[in-house]
C-alpha cells in the first residue's frame, strides 16, 4: 500500500520505517492541503497532525484513500461525515499525554500566578527587584475543571497537590470519581461563579463552540484565571479580550487559539481572508491575545514532550499496522466505520 505521512519530523522517521516492507511510505514535512493532495492521489493511508485540514476539497483529491491515521486525539480537523460516506476509516490516538497536558496547565497557571514572564525579563534587564511583581497563592483557591476525562482527572490530582479546592463539570459525570479524587461536581453556571481558576478539557464539537462567551464571563468571579489547553474554538476570543481588559479575567493561559494554522502561515492567512473562508475579526483577535500583557500563549505545545510524542507515534504506527492486518483499532467513533 501507498502510505503518506504529513507534518512528519525526523524523530518520527524511525518508527514509520518499520511499516515500509512491503509498503511504500512517504514522509512529508508540510501539512496535507488542497495544494499538494494531488501529488498523493494514490495514497491509501495518510497520517496527519492537526495542521492538516482534511475537508471535503482535500479528501476528494485522494480517491484511493481508505484510512486516515491522525496523530491526535481530536479529529475535528477531518470531515468525518464525508469520510463516513466514502467508507474512509479514521483512527486516532485516544490516550498519549494526559499527564503531559495536565502538567502544562500548571506551567501556564504558575507562570501567571507568579508573573514569571515579567520577572524573568526584569532580571535579565538588570533591574533585580520584586517591586510590582506580587503574585498569588494557589493554595486555598478553587480550581474549576470543565471536563473530567483523562486529562481533566490529572488536572484534579495536581490541583489537590497544590492544596486547591476542586470543583468540576461534565455532561457525563463519573459518580465514583469525586470520592476517589476529592472534588465536587457542580452544574456549569455554578462552577463559573465559584472558581478562581477555570481549566477547559472538552473536545471541539458544535455544543462546545464558544463554550465561554460574554454571558459565561459575566458569571465568573472578578479576577478569575482561565486556562485552555484543549481547542481554540471553545472560547469566544472577542469576549475574552473584553473580559481581560475589564479585569473580570485577571489572566489567561492559552495553548490553543482559533485558526492556528493561519497564524503560522502569513500567506495562507491573506488568502483565506481574500476568499472569505475566515472572519478577519477572529484572526485579529488571535493576534491581539498574543500580545496582551496578562495573557500567556504557547504554540499548541502542551503535548510536546519526548515521552508523549513517542507514545503518539507508536500508537499511530500500531493503528496502521492493525489496519494492514485486517483488524482496525482505535477507530474514532464506531459510527465512522463503513
């Protein structure tokens, strides 16, 4: 079979090498797009990361495609409905970095609570004084965790280690989990009113689009800190900017933003605006957040540790091998099976 691996890095090459005999594996540095898809029209399996947007236009240029092995847990960058109609399977990586991403949540939170970027810059500039850099303790604060899946549960555990009170919300609450981990489930509105810190751990879906918008920010405590390591479209960026400027939100730690690929690629950004595929206001909001002093943005790197990346690659290669062996695994939603 012909297999094309996009957004491939050198560190991943060795793992994919074991698939080669007798299959033809191509490692491609750039994302899969409408511009390069025709070059891989014969590919029966493709593997991508999240910066390859596999919409109908791209997938239609891959007539031989049978399997998409995404190197991610989420697959909102893939047109699942079109895949279902074509009989294309989607295999994902359901678990790889629950502890990894949870640790990044607290890297962002501690950077905000102890004002680390400002402090580091001041020390480097030669002004060795803590004046004006007063932060806040996490101990005794209330952490609100929205989504208690694999990552959310690790966030709860770490928060308890900081002596934080933890509340959570989940549309499918686990009745045994609160007693096991020492937290309380609240309804969504009550969590927003109660929390000093809010961390998002839900997938991108129609129901979670702009999960935090103007109405939700209005319910929050003044001075709340918001952390998002899940998906950029969970937060209305315009509403967040207004909440940050008013002081309702004291700080935000964001590992994700809407339209991340466009922020990365200036040419694609300009083209998308010209063609009307994206709202210029959303793109501008993302750039404003990047430069606000009470916002810390990391480039979707919460997953990016040696250990987690290796787990992603190993699982992806295993998914491809399982498919080649006639026993697909980690199919992203059984409803997506043809």
